[in-house]
């Protein structure tokens, strides 16, 4: 299964309500609230800043100059709410702007930081409320700024919204990772149904990305986004606990000669032992696989020249994922069209 009514809302932020003030109005679990105007229709964004499970503090990733090829698709979303499929089968690859923390290589999962909902006070930027306030306030004050909220839609309701008093009530919630759940929230597990908040400041040609995850969620997830026995992962699943033993550290995406057979992926064995690459694979953004062979020596790099018959590196931006023979994701990176624009240049990650 997956979260219901998954998609993305594109609009303009016009008001906000931090978590303590929202709770004073009977908000229940702590959420940061944002009022969005989407072509004359109002929506409330309810962004989790605390979990009702233990441990309660969320994990958070922020990039205030975010670059990823998925932004091309996000920027084309029309004003309003766009629904995305939630029934993708095993091994599927999304062709929409839908988010997947694990399969989309949206960011380095090891860089998630644990942050409290509130800490030392307003303006300290050491808690989620303060961080959201900085960027949402800027979005409200900046002409032309667009906010893109990924999550589960509710409404329209017959009653007025309880926080911003508009009618009919509409909103988006579940704006966090929506896979790797166990227990009572396992029904929300799915692929390409993760939440998040992206803000575009066109005058600065800059994107801000904010992604959230509960500490109880695992990043090694099964094909359908659920947890896997023993914490492992299958076909396109999550990064193993402790990180991968082999990393992608560079790629030649746009060679000077004919692309076929000359694109290359640079691997580094970060362990102290040789690793057999038999059955491992490199996967591109469309899910095409290049099967590897041989081994990579301890502490050594390896340049894998792509044959052109499997994975292919698009010059318009893409992702590169390394899977071991069990289908466990070991490493993943992304690159933009701008990075791939210059022929013969190796992109470093």
C-alpha cells in the first residue's frame, strides 16, 4: 500500500503558524503550518516537526542551494495539486516529479540530522520551527517565490480550516519519508511517495530543499518500500546501515568521442578488503542496468567503462546507482544538465 492521494501542491506561501502557536489552537501533534494560495484556492500544509513514536525528534536534511535533475520536472508542475501514481510495482521507475529518498538519490541519507521541534528559542536556528520560519518567511516576502509541497492531500472539506479559517478546508500532510515504516504505520509504505518541501526563489535562481524522516523509519527498504528482514534491502532498496563499502565518486557523462561505450563510472573501495563485483550493477535514471564483473582491490579506485547496452548516462541530467548482487543499494549520486554540459569533463561527487 502507500499513503493516499499522493502528489505535489504548487503555489504561493501567504501565511504561517509555528508549532507552539498551532498547538495552542488545538493542533494536537506538533506541526508547522503554512497557508498556500494555489491559483485562488487555499491549502494548509501540515509539516511534522515531532513524532508520536519514540524517539520523538525527527531527522532533517536542508540544502539552501539544491541542485538535482528532478527540479526540471518540479518546475513544470502546474499551480494547484498534481496527483502521482501510488501503485508502482517491484523495480518500477517513476517518470514523474514524485519523490523517493532511497531510489531517487535525492540527497545523501547519511547527512540527515536529528533536530528537536523547538529548542533554545525563536531565531536560534537550532530547531525545526526556527529553520522553517527562516525559509517560509522569505518565501512569503519574496515576489514570485513558489512552494512545492509533496505529500498526501485531504479535502475539500465542508467546514472552514481550523487554523487559517478559509473555506473549504484543503491541505497536504505526510510531508516526510513514507517508506521503511513498521507496525501501525506500515500501511503507508510505498515507492515514489515520499514527502518534502521545495521552495524556488526565481530572482536568485535558487532552490531550497527540506526533507524529513522519522527515526523509527529504516532506509533499507524492500521493493515496495516496506522494511526488510534483517535490515537488508532488495532491488533498489536502501543504503545499508553504516554506509556502503564501495562509493561512486565521479563519472564521465559526456565524453568527447561517441557516447556509446565511452561513458564511465568511477568507483572507490573504501574497505580494507578486496570486493568481488560479480553480479553487481550500475543503474541509470530509467532503471537500465549494466552488470559488473571482476573485483575492486582494497582501498583502490576502479573506472568502469559502460558498454552502452545497459545503463546510459543522459546529458540532460540523471542519477547513477550502484547495487550489489542482492540488489542492495550501496551508493547513489545525481548530476544536473549543467554539470553534464561540457564534453570530456569528469563530474566529481
